[in-house]
C-alpha cells in the first residue's frame, strides 16, 4: 500500500488536524501525537494506519507554521519564569502556612515539595537552582494523588469504626484489584455521601467529609481526566512553556489546554486547599505513629524529614508501626493497616507508606504501597504485610449471608443458599431459565422483569448467568465465548446500600473485566460520571451503548454481540427519593438493539415487598 492509495477522506482528516495545529502553533511532535491519538480511535488495519501516519509525518516536516521540536533557550526561560511567578503569587497565601505547619505530614510534605519544584530547589547557601517543568509536573501529580488517597483512607477508616455494615463495604472497596486513581476518586465520592450531620460520626471527620464535598471531589474527577488524557499523552516531551502552563493551570488558574489545544476549565489544587483550610478539614486531626509512650508526631511538612532522621528507629528495625489521627474531640482514629510505618522494599529504610492497590488476592495477597517521601513504590507479599493480609481475609462478599445467631430453619437455609456463591457443579433452575431464554430468542432488545417469592433462587440464577467461574451453560447461543455476548450483574442488598453511584461504579468494573480492554485503551472506555450526575434512563442507556460500541470498535467483541445487564433484588434497592437504581430504569422500547435489562424482585403486592415496586417499576413494565 502506498500513500497514493489513501482516500480523500483520510487526507482531509490529516489536513484538518494540521490546519488547527498550525493555528495553535503546535510543535511537529505534538501534531504527530494528535494524529496518533486520532488514529487510535479508528478501527483500521495496522498497515493502513502506518501509511496514514507517514503521510501526516511528511506533511508536518514540510510545514513552515508548525514549531520546531528543538527547544530554544528563550522557551526554557519563559517556562521557568512562569513557574517562579506562580510560586511568588502563592507563597504568602494563608492556606499555604496552614497546610505546611498543621496538616498531616503525608500531605504537607508533598505540597511543600511542590513549592520547592516551582520555586527551584534551595542550596545550602540560600540560593536556588532554576526550576524544572518536568519535575514540577511530576510533583504536582504526586501532590494531587496523595491528597485524594489519604483523605479517602481517613474517611474510610472512620466508616470502619462506625458499624459492621460500613466496615464490610469499605473493605470491599479498598481491596478491589488494580485500583486506579479513577477508582480512588469513585471511592471518595461514595464515602463522603455516607457522612451526614444526622449520623453519629466524630465531628472532625464530618468537617473533613464536608470540605471534600465542596471542592475536592470535582477537582479529583477533573484531574483524573487531565492525568489520563493530557499528561498521559507525553506532555513532558513537548514545548517546556506548554508544560509550565499545564502545571500553573492545574495548580492555580484552572485553565488547561488538552492535547488538541482546546481550553478546559478545571478546579485548581490551590482552590481545593484554600477551601479545605477555611473549612478546617484537617485542623482537628493530628497524625502520629507508634504507641504510647513513644509517639512520633507526624504533623507538618518538616515532620517527614525529622521522622527519617529520628534515632529511635534504630531500636525498631524491621517492626511495623501503625499510624493514627488524634482527634480534637478526644478520640483516636487508627489508620492501620492502610497507612503504616514499614521498611521500604526498595531502599530498606523505614518510612510511612500508603496503601495503593491490591495486586493479587490469592495466597494472602500482594499489595502495592507508595513511599511518597522518597518517591517510589513497594510491592509486598502477604507475609511481608501481615496486617494487610489479615484485613483482606476479613473481607465479606457483598452477597454473603450473615448467619451469626440466626435460626437454621429451612427458610433461613434457603435464604443463605440464595445469597451465597455457588460452586462449579451448580445448574441454575430450569423453571427460571426457560422464560428468559424464550425472551432472548424472540426479542433483539428489551427489559425482562422476573418476579418470584423469596427463597426460589433468583440471586443464584443471576449468578449462574453472570459469574464466569460457574460452569453453567450460556442461556442463549449469542452468549457463548466464541460469540462475544456479555452478561454482568449488580446485586442490590439492603445491608449494603450504595445508591445509584455504587451500582454504576460496580457495573463499570464488571464491564471492564468482561471486555478486558488493554491498558492503552483504558482512557478511551466510557466514563461513569455523566450517568451518576445526570441520573436519567437516557444517560444510563447511552453509557451502556457506549460500552457496546467501544468493545466493537476495538474488537473486544464482534459486531452485534449482545449485552445483558442484570439488576438482582430490586426490592432491596435504596428507596426513593434517595439516590437509587430506580432513577435510571428505562422504558423497554428505549433500549437499543442488542442491549437487554434483566430485573429480579419479589412480586408486587408481596407482604414484604416495598411500595416502590408498584409506584416506580410496575408503572414502567406492568406485571409481566
């Protein structure tokens, strides 16, 4: 294939991208990155993609309007000046001193290091080296991430101290495999919704949750997008002035340009810190490590360096030390096992390490931990982090029965079996399968509402459809592995109500597992935020259709492969007017071709059935 074989449409696409890049004075390298990003979205043959990209490269080399990839000294000086000017404007802000002197050392250290990077690091003689835009960008990313993750952990630990239900929910969230920053942001959103003034939480944690709702949530969502779509596309290889503008935008001005040069409005980090300080988010939370009488204070930016140099560590070599927050109301909140002083697997020195993700749940687990003071990651086996391994062992599956103190009468045993995971020898009941199988065979889309009394196996039936480890035959030939149809399920449980956001985030995780996109496609997959924020049937269906089209576009599923979403136990969902899955239930005719919705519940009118089945579900689907 030669460039002469390119279609007019393909050439026009390249010319249009080039015209915009020339107007915005992009470098040739940035133009090539934009073209590559555009081609990644198209389902084209690799050989043809290479020819189109070569055509773009030649056009870029011949362009007099695109900026050279060679960095000029004047551009470097402009970038340094932009960082220094930003530092000068922020140095005297009241929130800066509050964070530096009174916030937990884990956060305060990262914010102060960010100031070091944008001002230029200081010599022992008092002078400063010129700042580096690359280092400043990396430190900005670390500062944002530690603020999100540490705040989430603190609020999660508060939930764990409240009661068994909240504790089980929090552990399940934290011990999901492969947590990304997007997952951490989703956990923060779910966590703050569980705090409200009517509950008996500690007042300092209420303040932290309220301050996080004000600006941190929005900023976290926006930064995840910036990190994935802008920083993640090679920003550090571009014009240093553009990188400096990105740092200043995320930190101070709230104005950021995406890969194509379009202006994006974001909530800057300084606005988050200013609000959280004014709301006294961390004012009443004093961080410390160890146990009495040898407490190590971990408050303020300087505490990290003092901690590393403390001679008392010599007598604690190899010993894990827990950390806690001493609250102004007299209580103490343990952060173990998610924030603890450990010996780093990379350098062997003791530091405060933050839990980041579960890598492998088998054989006691493998855990990723972050050492922000030294800037590297450790991956520990369960035997090396026994506290995390024990906490992983305490995770209660969402659909596990609670049998403590319960009667073992026949009905209770059936309920336990209904909720428990089934083994590989399970065959789902024919009397539940036949009607759904007929529906799938005779309809190319639609809603199937299965109403049945308690204890007939509805949840077990749904597990047989959706859980890959259960060796049940596919209910329809289109759901054979070779045909590419997917079925994922969400289980409503009154003991673990998580609202609409909990359902959407869970389905997002399960769709990701079902379609298994590669890492380089994760940024392109559909996002949950519009569904949660809009909370309409139209947004829900659009999101499902986006997943189906995403899978087909990138050949994760063949064209036309169906998608079945099961919502089990609808009668146990959060009742209106709370945030609830009921908000997004569509009319059957609204579902696009190839998309099915399976609902299960007790029958309308059942003695234990909630009234909203009649008012919110039967009005949509009748009694069928």
